[in-house]
């Protein structure tokens, strides 16, 4: 099968380059495998066209996955058949973590959504809901950073988990009441957790 770098270098259209660049980054970060055919799946039809690969697969945790180009069908592009041996499956390590800066998220969202839209039909409600959901997701992506850990972090000891849970509960109460005494307790717990991050 083709290498992802080889396919990336063959792209010429700027929009395709941008989209495939995002895909390439995802595959590299997530440690996935791109399963691409050794030959183009869309043959040249006109003189001003070039053969193109428009079909491929992405796998994770599956070894010995192969792809076969089927040339028996009369189609404008050649379909693919992927062969996966489920007996070769191995669970991938969960070592890819995403961290979201929620303060930045709130600021970006506040500056990008301009009040309530004018809605008069059910179609406009559906469109506004879809646009709002898309804006939420894109803002989360803009406010987040990703990091790969060589090994999954060790689980927190039970006493530390209890402290974190208590701190989160008190922080929520402080957000609701703005009680300075509750805020003091939150800060005190935060210092305790930072001072003893892994001690039982």
C-alpha cells in the first residue's frame, strides 16, 4: 500500500493539501495506520486530468491489514476491498490527551456569537441549532491543546481523588454563591493537592 507521505506529496490542489494535512496530522498523533491502494482508484478520463487516489482506509490496533483494488466494476472510480484479520487486533494505548482552556473557550465563544438570531420557521431553528453546535465544537478545538504521553499516567490515589472531588464540588458552590469562605476552602484544597499530587 502507499505511504501517507507519498500521497501527501502527490497532492496539488491547495484545498486538498489543507484537508489532507489535517488528516495526516491526526494519523501521526493518534498512531493510526493509513491503508491506501498501490495504484490510483480514479483513472484518467480526460486529457487534462491526472489519475487520483480518492479512496483509502484508516485503522488502529489492526495489524496485517491489506487492500485490494477491484477492477471488475464499470465505475468512474475503482472500489477497494480491505482485508482485516480480527485475530491480530491489539488494543491501542490511550496515550493521546486533549486539554481545553475553558476560560479561552468562553472568551472566544462570547466574541464569535452575536446575540440571538432571527428565527421564524422550523427549518431556521434546525439550521441555527446546527450552526451553534458546530461553533461550540470548533471553539473547543481552538481552545484546546493535545499532548502525547509515552505511557498512560498512573491513576490517582483514592485520598487525592476525594480531595479533587471535594474541591470541584466546592468550586461549583462558590460559582453559584460567590461566598468568600467557600473560595478560601477551594484555594486551600488546591494547595494541598498540588503539594501532594501522588501521595496516598
